[in-house]
C-alpha cells in the first residue's frame, strides 16, 4: 500500500513517519476549522442579505414596541448565517431611538437622526433571528429579545417576542 515506515510496540503498530503525522494533524485541523454543513457561521455585516435582515428586524421591533419614536440600528455587533429551508440570519445589534415620531411616517429609517444625548435617548442590545427565503422574496423575524445595554441578562422589563 503506502511505503510508510512503522514500528511494532507492545500496544500494536505505530506510525513513525513525521510526514504522515503532519498530514493527519493538518486534516484534523481542517475538519475542526471548517464550518460544518448546516451550522451557523459569521458573515460580513455589509452582506446585502444581512442588511435586509437588519431592516426587517428593525421594522418588526418598531411595530411591536409602544414607543412613540422609531428606533433604527446603531451598530451591528454580530452577523451569522445558517442554511436551513432558506437562510437563517442571527444578528446581535444595538438599536437607538430616533427623533422621528411614529405618527409621521418617515420615507426611510436611515433618514431619521438619532436622539441626542439626554432624557429621550434610549438604546437596546437586541438578538434577532430572521428566516429568509430569498428566491420567494420573503423574510420573517422568528424571535427577538432586546434589553438596555447596561444589563448582561434580560429581566422582566425587556422587550421580547416569540
């Protein structure tokens, strides 16, 4: 088969060729470092699918919150993708209250400035999961949890859905 030097020990046959060991170690490293099919992995925050998932998430938050002002994304901290029956986006974002009131429908959220520092400024750290089927032009927020940035774990005053 292979012309690999081996030695016999009390426990059985052992490979002694350094090249063979190096190849085995590289293969194990590739298996551990490569994404497993079906698992989630990081994706660029600038990816068009991520940007659309962020937009859908923000609209969902605004529709379900009873705040009189719109919120929009202040920062995308983590963006992950998983291939399922479509695409699942997992997002960690910070959203911030804007000066645009919900009673005045804005042309788009990106045109709404953030509230300045003061009593009306409010931010949330949010975890969103969005299921998208791009070839059907369809997406839906399947779950989200938001809490003020100063807290590590959400409590009863969090905004959570699904």
